């Protein structure tokens, strides 16, 4: 059990980073939603 717990504790920073990255991505999407021309920018970035 202690070995398994230490493995889980080692995963916590990676999980925290991925959650942080996800939240930052959502924040950027919310900011882009404020601009009326964001669809064109998104298509350009997406390569369409």
C-alpha cells in the first residue's frame, strides 16, 4: 500500500499541471469568444 501511495503522490504534480493547462486553454477560448472575428482566426490556426 505504501508503494502504491507513493506512486499516486508522484502523479499529483503531473495531474496538477495538466489541469492548469486545461484551465488556461479554456481561459484563452473564453477570451477569443469576445472577439467577433475569432471564427476566422480559429480557421486560420486550424488550417482550414
